């Protein structure tokens, strides 16, 4: 009974959305089919995806997670509930020549955690969730959000959402990226640790980590700040002994409270990734997969610069540089907040990490964690209520 009620509610919302958009066919760009069967799934309706800005579009940003967010079972409910999401998983499987969806939905956790699998899997689920939302609302992502960004590999999800790169090309690049990252540290004892800071200045933390790195240079140890996630969290990456020494020093100097090791299979965003950077750069030059920026449907913020990508050529360079450069996530959020006036964040994809970071950094903002079918349906209902009120 609950499933039937939910299906009826979703159908009613979709029908109202379609009715509201009949007058804007001139701005519609693509035919689609949205599916929702009885008990949940068998209703088919045709409409076009619109680029017409929706209420609060200028205040909303779309944010995507990176590696570490993967888990077995992710995306399965999206595939069962939304035909648009199911087509994403089929396209990814075909592009990679692998049933990656089978691994995601019910495979072995240790195999899914391998970088070569985790990275395209996270992009697949993130894009599937985005397509589900698009088809359920009848609106392109750019009609709902004014900008996009993704954490590390999540930047590829953001580029797909902005129509800067095709899904197939994105997951092929991400597969190369993941394999090159794994190969770069074969036989190396490495780690990544999320470091919870006291009321410290980020600059002081970076300075201390750099001091430890200088001390260890002759011993071959590597430690760098890989991610600046928020004003209270950074991630260290490198060889295990060097990271441990840096963490100890940060705690002794009362710059950090505690650290948590991350479930990753390579030390991302540090100089150990230099060989992976070169391998990815070569592949990007071969594929030249980025569309001209004038064709993108919304700006995408770079992890490396914390500013919007300015050209396809620049994007290709920055995607390679991102591999061994720190992720400036805090600075990217600050740019969207202070320059573009963002106050509503939609965390699209598996897990809750990027949504939690935004919620803690900006406690008064609205943060939606759109990680599964139920959350997406709830957001569709919110948008529908706004339209009913005349927004």
C-alpha cells in the first residue's frame, strides 16, 4: 500500500510538472521517458527536458562526492525506480566493457573499493541520480542549479551534469585515472587520513605539514595536505610513516584533535601521484573529450583553482593537474557562497560526505542529500509545492 501511495504521489507531481511546462516547449531540448511502475514503476509519460530556470535556481549549487563514498548496494534503488537511472548504468557498463553495475549493486566490497572500480562507480551513481531528478522534474540540471562542482573524481560527475563531457568519455577517463593511480603506488605503504582541526588556521596546519615534509625529504617520506574540505577538516596523504608523523606533530602542537583513516586504495592528491598525472594527461590529449565552454549548460568549479573552468583547453590541463594537487573544496564553497550567492546545496550521489561538509560549514543554509530514490522523490515534491504556490 505504501509503495502504491508513493507511486501515485510521484505520478501526480510529475503530471503537474509537465502541465506547468507545456508553455515552454521552445526552450526544451530533448525527448525523454520517465517510468514509475504500479506499486512503484510502470507509468510512462513523454515530455521534454527544459532549461527554464526554476524557483531558487540562482541560489542552488549541485555538489558531487569523491572516492571513499562508495558502498555495495549504491545506485540499486535508483535503477529499480527510474528508467533514466537504469539507462545510465547500462551506458557505463557498455562504455567500460564490464558489468560494473553488478559489482555496485551486490558485489564484493573490497573489489568495489579498488580505485579502478570505485571511481567510475561513483561517477555512475552520481550521474544516475542527476538524470533521475531531471526526468522526474522535466527540467535539466541547469534549470534547477546555477553551478556544479565535485570533490576529486566527483568533478567528472559535475562536468557530465553540465554537458561538458559525455558520460561514456567521462567514465573511460576515470577508469584510466583510477588504474594509473593504483599503478603509481604499487608496493608502497601509504595512507590518507582525515584530520579534525581545533580552532586552527588552515595556513598554520599547512605550514606544519610542510615543515614535517622538509624534515623527511632525505628519508623518502611524503606527506601533503591533499584536501582542504572545510574550516575544521583537512586530509593528509602520503607514505604511512610520514602521515603518522605529521598527525602526531599537529596534535602535539594542538592544531588538530584526531584523525580518521579513509577507505581508499591510493594516496590521492600528493606528489606520489605524479606518474598517474602524466598517464591521465596523455589520455586526455588523445581523447580531447571536452566540449567548448560556450556549450556547457552551467559553470563547473575546478578543484585546483576554486574558480569556474574557463575553456576546454584549460579544463583538460586542470583535470590532469588535479591528480597530484590539493582539492580546494573549502575555497570552492566560499567562492560559490560569497561570489555567486549560493545558499542551497544539493549533494547528489552516494554517501553523505559532501552534504555533511556543506551543512557544518554553513549551518544556516539548506542542504539536501540526494543519495537515493526516496530523497530525490522528496525533493521533487518540494519543487512541485513551490510550483503550486505560483513560483
